């Protein structure tokens, strides 16, 4: 559910990261800076105390260790929701499944959180060890209670982290005992992770449970052209905030991918990987849902406010400019919708087909191989989302230092070549089906005759529209208008269908020429096209 604030009351635990819209922007503010500063909801004094504490951390743990800690904390909440687990859908109800392996994976994450807390506490870790020693040593219950109460303050980040360290250590002991049982029902698994969720939600300085939230220490953008683009979005502050949210979310998900690739080399990586992947699935669902449901109203509302600011005497002189701006906003809306559809499709494929289920049946080598293949597929999809959004704003971000490494360029180009080939097959099948349908006598039989058109439009939203923007297709507006006309009727209109098919055939020719052009890029020199793998990927897409 989309909420009006992204930081709900901390006293209400949830089984997943809170999904919500960012708080409303202040008039005339910097959307990007506001998102970095406000989405977690820390008070000014808390933000300053946290920044000061971070500045004193050793350079080698200032970002990597802190980021991993916070994502694993969030992962405990997200992993409690079976919707964030990979693997094919179960045929048995949740209450009939065994969650012993799942809880063991969560325990590995808790142990890692305790380790990272020790690293970040540094010398103050000794105070924790002494505290635990006193708690076990004191025979008097009242003295022990006073000792525990004295250690529950959260005036500083160190005290807040100390409490999390204490809670996770206790939870490791509890889960270790539970996982010795022959079977763990879902209620026990959920209740245990709900306790962990509550501890994290009550943390004053380390509560990353809100979806679509960002932190300056992890999410600061250094690419100058990208920063300029976010400031130049038409439609007012609300539109700029929406675009900044999309950019930051896509880059944050790329950060998750990098974290998965780093922790997969750990001696016991499965628990860490599954927690991070559950955060990726949760945040992707929050972003795509928000873009699908809110992008249109956010852009329209901001544009309306900008129009209302124009004096009546200037309406005529600024009419053409307003029409152009409205067209640009419609392009941005379509681009955001295409990105959302593509990410939803990619994540569904990864979680339902590519990733192993959290049941520990796969060997460690097979597990690492599956994770490596999945991240290699997801990264270019997310990177293409960033580049396509930049293209809709009028900039080639890959020409301005973003994803410009040779390995990144090769990965993105290879992925683009595959998508072009895949969508060309879909366009060809659509044209052939439409030609046959147009010649049949039952074309007026009812709405079911439009089913293949609706399917094509859904594939177009997820794959075709980003390709149009990424490839500078010269007939993009005509093609989109022809497809939009098909959506405006409940029954097949032969004239509209014929026009759409003609445009699709033009697009098919363009796609195959583009396929050859991409294959001639420098970064793909010597890299052959794997047609069989592309055909298998297409089968999975069509099956979804």
C-alpha cells in the first residue's frame, strides 16, 4: 500500500519493509537533496550525531560494513515475508511447509549483523563483552534489572548499535535452539523474525525499514550530468522529485547487486545472500508499484500547479511551450512505466526461475553459480533503466561517465542486443497473428479477439518502449499513437489494426538493422550472439 509518508511510526512492526511515498516536497527545494536527507525521518540532532560518528569510523568500514549492516537489518524484516523468497511457487499452503532451513539462513544473517556491529563499535566492543559478563554473573534479579535498564539508552549511535548487537546475539541463541527442532512451522519462523523486526524498528539511529529511503553516506550521486538532469526535469518540484526517486532507487538496487557479489564469497554466504535478495525484491516491488500507480498523478499535479502560476496575460504567448512541456512529461511517464514493467518482469524471472529456493538443497558451488548468473542478468537491466530514463530527459548518460567501463559497456550492449532480438520476434509474431485475425470472419466475435493485442501491448510496455527510447527510433510517436489507438476500442477495428501492423512491420525492420549495428560496437567485438540463450530467455518472458 502506498502511504503518504515513508517513515511510519516505529511502534508498529510489519513483516516487510514499509512501502510508502516520500514525504511531500517543500516548495522550491532540491528534490535529490531532500530525498537523501528526509526519507529516513531522523531529527536534525540525530542526523548530525550519526554523521559525526560515521566521520570517525575507519575508512575501510565507513561505507561497506555500515551498508551491509543496514541492508541485513532490513533483510530480516523482508525475509519474514515469503513473497520475497526465490524459487517456484509452492503447491502446498504456507502453514504446511517447513521453515527450518529459512530460519537457519536468517540466523546466519543475525550472526553477521553481530560481527559487523563489533567491527563498527571498535574499542567500545569491550564494554559490550563486560556488560554480558555482568548480566550472567549477577545473582540478584533486581541488580540485573537495573543493569539492563541502564544499557537501554539511545542518545548516541554507539548506544543504539550496542542495543542491536545485544539483541542479535540473544536472537542467535534463540534461533540456534529452534533450528534443532525436526520441523519449524511458519508461525514460529514469522514470530522469531518479528522480534528481530521490532528491535530494528525501535533503533534510533539504525532503522532502515522504510522502502524508498536513502542515505547520503550510501546514495550520494557524483555524476555531474545526472545531477544536472534531475534539476532540469520539467513540470515543477514534484516531477523532479519523482525522477530523482527513480534514479536513486535504480542506483540503490545496483548497490544491492554489488553487495550480493561481494558476500557470495563469504564462507557461509547463503543466509547473507538471501537477506539481501529479499530487500532487492521488496524495494523493486515498492518502486514499480509506486511508478505504476503514482507517476501519472504526480507529474500531472506538478504540471497543473506550474500552469496555475502563469498569469492570464501570458497564456497565449506560452501556449506552445506548455504543449511541448506536456508532451515531454507524457514521455517521462511512459518511460517510467516501461522501466517499472521491465523491472517487474526481470525480478519475476530471476526469483521464480533463476534463483535457488532457500531450502539449502543446492551445493555451495551450484548456489554461487546461480547467484553469479542472476546478478549478471539483473545488473544490465537496471543499468539500462537508468540510461533510458536519462535518454528521455535528453542526455546520453553513458557518454557522461556513467557505466563507462569496458566491462559495463560490454554487458549493457550485449543485453541490449539480446532484448532487440527478443522483441523483434515478438513484433514479428504480432504482425503474423494480426494478419490472420484480420482475414477471419469471427473478428467481431467479442473482446476475446483482442487478447493477442493486449498481450503484445504488455510486452511492448515492458520491453518495446525502453528500446524505442534507447535506440532513437525515428517513428516513435507514430508507432505509439498506432498502439494507443488499439487500446481505445473494445473490439477489433480493421483499419486501426492494419495501421498498427504496418507500424509494427516498420519497427521490425528497424530492430533487425539495430541488432546488426549493436553487434558492430567496439565493446562487442569478438563476442558472438548466443541465439539459443536468447530464445530460452524469450520463452521465460512469454511464459510469465
